């Protein structure tokens, strides 16, 4: 038996619906017999009547409704059809959910699922990676699972967390990633994972880019270079200790992210390593992101817009020579 | 206190809106949800907010509900049913809807949620989404919209182009009612009935009240843009003066009783202010600077 990243997300939701009667799912097309644009809630409406609800195309009100329900004892999961559309709900996520605990001492346990990242032909409005934007604002936990196991355990944990969680699931990994079985427990949220050990260079990344980095590490191993790949797992909180420990072993840092280049996760990692671990570095830290344009539609342009194994390898080779 | 520099930030009052607002708080019970906005001091007090919470929030006392982290009208006690507004208008409508859905799921009966908006806030996307989702979910919601004829300084003709805002009720699947917001009796009657209908399971209720804001947007604003013509309109009357006239005309209370009430109210306000003034202000060195409640998930930035 094998299970995909997408199935793991569905199974995690089935589990929390089964185990916790405070949980309900709210989003466009999640209910009825449809089961969501990507089928992440397939069959759940039938299995859990009245708890997997179709919402109107009102992202702001969906999140607002989830906040109100969470304040009165529920554990809502909001599915955005695409991460890109969560921009319509920014106000509720950032200004209402994100400020609420600080202001009132009452936390808001909502989970907002963002089908994130690029896939071929999806264009500017169905491809975005918004983790950096959410991580910038106080009061939110931002998760970016890169494996089937993490997709499963981190979503279960997200629902259990008393604070608002933005759960960024990568659409490219939905069908491409498979595991033999679901884990019974995982690493806790907030801890980064060493996806591959190495001694020559640390590639710090998250979500789909973990797999591109692993491909590069494999390729370089054949040439005798050992690249360490750090999967951040959660971008907020950011596990600076694990990153610094990795850089202490390798002396070289390349940070890779699929989001736009200005600011963001890669900039944050480099800033932290530079301020706290400057003495550990043997070369200037480097980063690789998508280009600073909207995400292109045509596959030729799209492939050049986002980082991939080839681009990572190029950067890595240059950094290893320095 | 504001003019003396003892209050940081703005002060927002509900002059002209007291009759509408008090009626909003008056008919709510324990277990109900109230999501007031900027001009709802009367409604908050009627809902049961202690005056000392007002003073503590304006003065930033650590013992207040917001502990100096937020101020003035952004206060609330969400677990007691009084939601803490954010400044972005319309945002609290869907939050009220969600709270009512949670209560329905938990089997709480006879519940109602009331939230307020102005004619300015009615033009936001959040209000549109919130009203629509309220009707889709068929929650027992009352939305009281007060048209005070200015969004800060912008008059109605640059705010909306429909004949009457109450006409929107039908489009959303609400039941809509209009009131003269300067008439306390009408406010109590119409808003009270709307609360009763929502409680009884009727569709969401929209009440649109017409008044003139008898002050600036905040105490910093001299409201010089409010024209002399509009001040002559019937909706520009002071609801407090009208209410007082009706009370004395009908012999419900004499002038001496009214004077006593006023004195008692002033004494209560003085008490609340003097209590809050004795309390410590927030201390940045004692602040934990944590925006999430889960301590192990705090992001440590050097």
C-alpha cells in the first residue's frame, strides 16, 4: 500500500474529525459529494455529516467565521481553494486572528490550509507561495511540510495548537510524493529536520524545494561532495539552532525557497546565520528564490522562474569553489 | 482627560447615536454575542460592560481587559460574549456569524448575536461577505447599521448611490427595517423586535437607523465639514434631549430625578477613572512580548 501527500492531508483531517468533535472544515467545494478542488476532503462530508461545509466564495468571511467559531470552542479548518486566494482573507488572518491573543489574552485556534506553490501551466494566480508574507506578521504559526509523514502529523498538530496556524501544503507534492504508510508520531512543529547529512555545504530549504535540493545532493555525492539538506518544516517558528548547527558542520550556506525574492524566508535565514553565526561561515551565504515577476503561465517560462535542481546545482557548485 | 494629555491616542464618542446604541445592548442576554463598534459606549454599558473597563482601556491600565496592548474602543471580553473590534470595518460581522455557528453546534438555544456598522462600513467587501454568509448559514444575527451621514468627513453622496441602505436587506436574504435614530422609543421598539425575531429563528435582521453624528469622528476632529443645512434636518436632533423631553412630558421622571440620575452617572464615571488612574501602567520590561499563546512555538529572534 502506498499513500500520497494529498491522501495524507485527507487522512489527517479524517482523523481530527473522528477524534475531536470541535473540528469542522469550511471552504469552497469541500462539502457535498465533490470533496474540494484537489479532493483533499473527498468523502469526508459523507463520513462526518454537517461538519464539512461548503462556503460561498468569500475568503474574508470564511476566515472571520472560523475565528468566531474558534473563540467559542470550535477547531475550524479553513481550506483555501488556492493559497493565492488567501490574499482576500489577509485582513482576517493578519489583523484579526494574528492580533487576537496578544490583545485579549484569548487565542484563536484556527488552521488555514493553503494549497501552495507552482505547478505547470497554473500561472500568476494559482501558483503562489505565501509563507513569507504570513510569517512576517506576529501571532501566526506557519508550517511548510515537505514529506508525506510531515503533511500528516503536522496537520494533526496544527489543529491541536491553540494559536492560528497557516498550513502551506505544496500542490506539486500532492501526487508526486508517496510513502508506504502513515506515521503514528512525528517530529514536533518548530523543529527542523536534517533531510540528508553532509559536511561540505548546507542547503536550507522547505516544502517542494527540499526534494530539488536532495536531487542536487545526490548528484554531488557522485562527485565526492557531501551536501547537507536542512528541511525547515516550519518557517515560523524558525529553528535557528538546527540551521546554525548545520552551518557549523559545513561552513557554507545556500538557502532555497520557491517564494518571491524580496525579503522572505531565505533572507531571514541568511540574516540569522550572518548575525549569530558569522564566524561559522567560510564563504558569503547565498540564496536562491523565484524571480521577482508574477509567476508565468507557459511551462518554458515557469521552469525558469522558480528554482529547480539545475539552478540549485549551479549555485552550489559556485559556492563550493569559494 | 484627553485634552489634558492623559489619554494616548484617540477618543471616540457616540454623540447623537446613544439611542440606537443603547437599544443594541438592551435586549441581549447572557450567552448572546455583542460585537460593538466605535460609537457604541451606550450599547456596551447596556450589555453589562463595567465602566472601569472603559477607563482602564483608555488609560492603558495593566488591570484592564487589553492591558495597555490595545486602547480606546478596541476592547472586549470575547469569552463573555463581547467581541473586541478591529479597525477594519465589516470584519466583525463574519466573526459574529462564526460565534453563533459554534453556539448552535454546541446545542445552545435561544441565542442571538448583534453587531453594528455605520453607513461607511457598509461599503466594504467584508460587510458584503459577512452579510451574505450570515444569510447562507441562517444564524440568528441582527445587524444594526447607523447612517450618521458622514464617513469621517465624506458625505453620503460619495459613499453609496442606492436610494436607501435598507433596500439591501432583500438582496442578502435579510429582513430589513428603518428607524429614526433620534427617537429612543422607536429604537427600543424596532431593535428589540429585531432581536426577538432573530431569537425566534427568523432570517438575519438588518436595522438601518438615521442620525447625524453630533461630534467629530474623534475628539481630534472639529467636524467643520458638517454643513449648516444638514444640521437643520430632522435626523440631526439630539436623541438625548428628545428622550429627556418625552420622559418629562409623560411624567416618567421629573426634572429633579433626571438631575439625580445625571449626578449618579457622573459619580460612577469619576469612580471608574480614579480607580484606573491609581493602577500601574504597562511596563515594557515586564512584558513577555509573545504574540502566540503556545510558548514553545515562539520564534526567538535575537
